[in-house]
C-alpha cells in the first residue's frame, strides 16, 4: 500500500504544472524552478511538440550556448495564459526549466485631460 501511495505521489509530481505549463514526466521542483525529467534536447522537443499540438504561438530562440550553459527560450506571442516564457537550460549536465509568469496587467493610464476652468 505504501509503495502504491509513493508511486501515486510520483505520478502527481510528474504531471504537475507551473503557471499552466505542463512539466515533462519525471520533473521535480528545486529552488523555485524545475529539474527536467528529460535531457536538454528531449525537453526542447517536448515543449515544441506541446506548443504545436495546442496551437500556442511562441517565438523560439536557440538553442545557444553562453559560458558553458546551453539555453533555449520559448516566448509566448499571444496574450493568453498565465505564463510569458519558458526557459530550458542545461548547466553542469542538469536540465532546468524556468517558467516566467505573465506580469500583472498594468493599470490604465490616468486621464491627463485637465479642465481649464
């Protein structure tokens, strides 16, 4: 019974999401971001397929390397959803996923029309 509960908890973590972004199977939270359950390239492919399948318009930048860190960025081009970007990066052999939440909508500008009375 305990093993079944442990497996159920692992499955729940594997399919968890962050701001509406489903994480790859086997991913886990660490330090406010996620360690991917897949390798760097497989994680990139996972998200590329996911965006295409769900019709989510993104601008993909990368993969590119900066100081021994491999980076791939997916920036959402529409205004829907709770997330603005997903960054997949690999450092020291570990593939990380960081979901950037969409900022709160700014307040409308104040009406600057002044009366001349």
